[in-house]
C-alpha cells in the first residue's frame, strides 16, 4: 500500500517497468507560479520550486534583487516606487 500522502487523486501514479516487474511511481505535484501581490500576475524570475527546493538554490537565484523583487511584478514595482517618492 502506498504511503498515506500518496493516497489521493492529486498525485499521479505512473506505471513503469523495472527488472522485478511493473511498479507504480508517484510524481510530485507541479508547483504554481508565484503571484504579484498587487495585480495577481505571475512573477518572472522566481522559480517554481517548493520550500526545500528554494532552500537549495543560491540567494540570487531565488528572487530578483531589485526593490520589491519576489513580491511585485516589475510594472507594479515601478508604480509603487513612484507613489513612495511622491508622498
């Protein structure tokens, strides 16, 4: 019997041939893209990785190094900077 976390339909089971016969291999769920906090669009430059996958990456690879990087898309970040300067 598979482990408890694999007993839902959200995990895809693939039948693969191995020397001992046919077995089922479970594939991880595909991560969703990070979203902009303002407009909800997908963020460019942020990898689709889980928390353990992000920890393995270098800090410069996790998110853009610009202001509001990893939180706002470039267009929304530009607007936020303009608003902050005006106030």
